[in-house]
C-alpha cells in the first residue's frame, strides 16, 4: 500500500487528481491509500511522517504549498514531494525543499503518470533504508545505517544512533521483526544490535561503538555465526 497525501484547495482539481490516481493504480496494479487536504495548514497541523508521497498544490489561500513543504521537511526528510502548480516560477524553488518534480496545470494524465512513476521509484529506494517509529508527539523516520543498537529501558525503547539517543514506543520483538535479520541481531532480551557497529567480542560482552553490551549465554554462538555471515557478505 502506497500512502499518498493530496493537498489541493480547488475541488475540481482534487477530483481530477483523485481520478488520475485511481486510473494509475488500476493500470499499474498498485494500491493507494489517499488522504485529502484542502490547504497547507491542514496537512502541517499535527503532521506525522506517515506518507510516502505528497502531491502539493503551491498557490493556496492561507499557508501555500511551499511554506507547507518547508514545515514538513523539518520533521520528515524522506517523503517524496511533487508540486502541482499553474506557474512554473513557483515550482523552480522546489529544490529548497528537495521536491522530486512538479506538474503544470492543467494536468494531463500522461505527465501525471510519469511523475508518479518517478515518485514510486524514489519511494522504494528510500523505504529500504528507513523505518518510522512512534515517538512522543508523532512519528520519527530513522536511517537504518545510523542505528548502533536499541535497548529496552523501563517501558520504552532507547534508540542509540550515531549522533543522538531518543526514546520511542514499541517492543524489541516488533523492531526485530521489522529490521533486516542479516544486519541486526538480538543478543539478549534487552538489546538489539547493528552488526556493522560491533567492534569487539569480549567473553560475554560485545563492544558496540563505545558501549559495552552483555550477550546472553544462549545467544553467544548464534551471534558469532551472524557476525561471520555479515562480514563475509560485506566483503564480497
């Protein structure tokens, strides 16, 4: 399921774009979940990083699409943004918010379908390297390559990244199911580690980055096997 936000103040344009999305989904054999917003304020209010693609009109009353995109980028660096506008002058500023592309009004289905093709291609590339987790006040997208390890602390998960540590909701079992098994290893009931950052094995402890983490006795041999497999794979 591809999650799309459609932000358009004009009712006729909204209807046309929804029809285009339905036509594209049928032609391409994909499924869309479409959420409609009528202005920039509506999508940015309590925004959570829960969309794969945003189709954003630029010229809207109140908060325009460019300002809305700037606010979204402060909390979501990965969502694919495509501007829809009647004036290319506005869309040329899209690089400021890392917009993928823009479509000029009146929108033809051919031009629209080409942009959706590109959006889905970029989305799949990004989706492979990121996960979203629930944090206080919303959602947070994380680059998997920045996770050194995750630990259970009280009733929260503590995500240790290369540049920060933060708390999130969920269980270690849920994270273990989501994260790639050839890269992340559950070394005890309290720790899930990124094998890339395992620096050293010391008896029943491992050095992950600069932190010493305990390995349960039952998980010691499976950990060594997983490390060997990981090293062999990245050495190819």
